[in-house]
C-alpha cells in the first residue's frame, strides 16, 4: 500500500460505492480545519456523481476519531469561518444542503464528539464492539454544535440523550445499539467489511427509489408527519414513470435480479 500522509481524506470508488477514509491515526484521527474542509469536499463529490449510489466513511488505526483538534480548529470557529465551500456538503448535515444519497459509517475504538455526531447524521452505522462514544463538549466549556442537540434526543429519546449530553459521560457500542444510534455490531476489525457489505446491498437497489425513501423519511423527521405524507403521492407518480420502476416489474415477472440504472 502506498504511503498516505497524515491528515489526508482519501477517496476510493468500488463500482457504485464511494469509500471516504480518514487518515490521522497518530493523533487518534482528530480533525484539523483542513480535514473538515476536505471531508466536506469529498461529500460534495459524492453528491454530484450520479454513478455513486452509497458512501462509506471509515478511519484508519485503532480509533475512529477523538473529535476536533481544538488547538487548530478553535481559532477558525471563533473568527466565524466556515469549512464548507460552494459545491461541498456538510457531513454533519447542519449547514447548507443535505446529502440526498445514503451514508454508511464504520466506527471503532474512540468515537467522540464530532465522531458521535457523524454517527447520528449517518443512515446506517456499523460499530466494532470496542467502540466508545461520548459528547464531551460540556467538559470543554462548549456544547455539541454538529447536530447532536437535535438528533440525539430524536434518535435515543430525551432522557437517554440528556444523560450523556449533559454529563459528557462515555457510552459503549451496546448502549448505542439499544438507543438506535448503531445498527450493527461486529468484532473489531470487521466493521468496514460489514459496512461495505451493507453499502453494496443498498447500491444494488433502485437509486431513485432509495433517494425518494431518504427524502420522505427526512421530511417526516424534520417537518412532521403531515409533511411526510404530503410528499408520498407526488414522489410515487415520478417513480412509477421511471425506467427503474419498469425494470423492477420486469425483473419480478422474469424472476431475475433487477439491473437498475437510476433513470
């Protein structure tokens, strides 16, 4: 394997899967300002490429991420800078446009602060059994600003979320699974393989239908039941006119696997 400089955000395409790798293992994959910008750029590339149907974010080393490199990031935040350029997508889904396509996360070891918040923003999370989550911000004199104050209560329930948001205490993969933050737990070292397996299953489905499913679920989550219901009929009419819908019916009739093209 070729040398990858510390602080690099890598991209790898495998058919319709887009793998995004975080490489700063010597610093427990803590994010610098430049890494935040580069991750947002990678998300923008994924969103813009119609051939990419599912993204998997992973990190090298024993730990997914210890969070922000505050010494590097704090001055930028204090001055009001933002790490999302035009055409990029905020990986934490707080600022600007949201991903319209699925995101799978593979985590291990320490997965603190923005790592926990990225888990909350993902569609599917695969965690190694040794994963430890925490929102430590209140111990640093700040609060979680990557979406945890919104998504953690919505995902885990008010009491479960506040138990950890207000104390900064750590919780384990088993707790995260019980809360609904994690969907699969694997042996350490197997989390990326499982995440790719799930991503390949997602990528084999009809892309337009996958995107519509995310959009409808997100509308209901963000705007309430009525918003979710209101969009079902219009989305269904669009989908039923697609080539993929016709292919889905034909594959059923012919008893074969569908070959979806996203059209």
